[in-house]
C-alpha cells in the first residue's frame, strides 16, 4: 500500500529564482529548502514571503509518497 501526504511548495520561474537568490545572497539549496517547507527559520519565512510577493511565486500542494 502506498501512503501519500500533501506537501506545500512555492513555484518560482527559473529566472526569477536566480534573481531572488542573488538579491538575498542565498544559495539554491537554501532557496529550495525554504520554498519546500524543509526549513522553518526567520530567513526561510522571508524567502517564502519574497517569493510570493515580489517574484511571482505560486503556492501549490503536491502529493508525496511517505515511506
């Protein structure tokens, strides 16, 4: 039996993703961890906020397999 759960993420277009990383001085790994809710720090919250408000981020839910 396959078990899935919903996971929140924020989609940002590649060009805008690069611009956001450069503007905030963060790495791609930091960006991905923030928008995929892997980290939950003040920095991650500010990255998510910037992605949604300034860089055209689109919040989506996706199913992921839980092992």
